[in-house]
């Protein structure tokens, strides 16, 4: 939603046509009329004539089948053919939030490495200049 619940309640309170305002607030916030009415009810602006929406359960992580290579050695060679399914182990897929945190951390590390590489290069150049000066090259 784009507006806070307090803003939604204030706009509703200030409106002249309360019925129209509920649908306007729903449109403005990308919500349903029921969701707006629940917000207004929760904050005491209207009486509840709608059942509260049930909370959506968190989705279970998707599972991706992986072939387990440790089991291959347990099978006799005669049983192994090109199409043999050896063993399947399921591994949960990372939730999007975790994956995005990891990507952000990787980007930060890349930037740190690049910064350090520049500093190392500059230090090497200063070292070379000073060493050459001591040797009498400059």
C-alpha cells in the first residue's frame, strides 16, 4: 500500500462521501475495498460488516531434485545404463529475500575488492618510485 493506515483513516474521516472514499482509497493503494474496510474497522472508523481476511500462510520453499553421486558407487556396474536414475535428494530453494540479501552482500564484496585492488596498485607504484629513488634511477 502506498498510504499508511493512519493516512487512510484520516482521508476517510475528512471525506464527504464515505462510501465512495473507500473505493477511492482502495484504488489509490492498490488494495481491495475489503482490505480498506478492515483497516478502517481496525482503527475504529467503521463497524465491521466484513470478516477479517485470513492471514496467508508462508509458502513452503520449492524443492529441486538433485542426483546424489555417493549412491552411484553402491550399484553394480551392470545396473548402470545411460538412463539409470541413481538416487534423488531434495534440497530446498532459497527464499527470494535470502537470495537478494546474498546478492547484495556479493556486490558489496566486489566493490570492496575493486577498491582494495586500486589501493594495492597505487601502493605498488609508490613503492617502485621510492625503490628506484634509492637505487639512484631517478
